[in-house]
C-alpha cells in the first residue's frame, strides 16, 4: 500500500510540474503576442503538442483563466483574452503603487526573521542571474515580493497586492526575457534592499515604484522587438 501511495504521489508531482511547464510556455506565447486574442486553446491539441495527457493541460488552462489571460466562451471553449497595451500599462502602474506601499510599510514593520529571509532570497538570486535562468528567477521574484507583502503585517494590503500580482504574473515573467533585464532587476532589488537595511521606507518605496515601471518598459521593448511589423501598427494585445 505504501508503495502504491508513493507512485501516486510521484505521478501527481510530475503532473504538477508538467502543468507548470505548459502554463509557462503558453504564458510566454500569449504575453509576447505569438498567440493572439481570440485564439482557441483546445485541450487535445495542446496535449499532443506537449506530449502530455489532458489532465495537466486542463490544470494549466485553469491557471491561465484565473490570471485573466484566457477565458471560457461557451461553445468556442477556451480562448486567449484580449489585453490592450493600454490596459496592461494601467495594470503595471497600479501594481507599482501597491508594491510601493507594501515595501514602505514592510521596511518599518518587518521582523528580524523576515529581514533575514528576504536577504537569503536576494542572495540566492545571484546564481540565477549568472545562469540567465528565467524560470528560476521568476519563481524567486514571486517569493521575494510575497515576502515583502507578508512583512507589511497588513493582511488586507497583502491580499490586494497578491491579487494584482496574479493578474500581471504572465507579463512580469515575460519582461525578464528582454535584453539583460534579469540582471537589471536584481540590481534594482539590491537598491531596494539597501534602503530597507537603512530603515528608509520612503526611499524603498520610490525605488520599488521605479522597479515596477522599469519592468513595464522592458515588457514593451520585448514585445516591440518581436511582434510589431516594420512600419506597421502595434498588435492589439501587445
């Protein structure tokens, strides 16, 4: 019985990892404009493409629905949602303000243990930058920012920050692929960490706001480099 349970658990973990890989691949294609608004995402076709069963595909699509990147449209099934450049920039601007508030409060309220955890996360990201590992850095980046949310000791603010982050997660991930954005992102984190260490919440707040707006600018450059035709109009969904 224990052996069967172990096999089932391993299968579940493998399926979870596969659903994450499928979600990340589709996220990059949607955020970059390779999958345009209105494109249908059919479970069996995706399963064949990724060499998977329909279960991890279904889970990946569920997560994309939650993030707002895709939507369910009756008989058409799951399709890529329409996101205009203006809408995405509005979301980044909102996120920049929320993140700035969070880091300002966190600077004054975090415990020594929370500060130690944040330092540990930041130091661990150095190897990811050197390896240019987008997947690893994206996971770190999420943990880094969530650590700051928790350190506000304001559960409502943390919830709002998480909600906004979830809506932007695909675009926050994709902007890391622009040029040397990963290295710049870590440098910006370093400046934020310095302000936190000095107990300067206002400076940490300003630097966090700039950090988020820099991410938005990197995303725009990434999309423009890959999607916009020469002398042509901008794509409808970035």
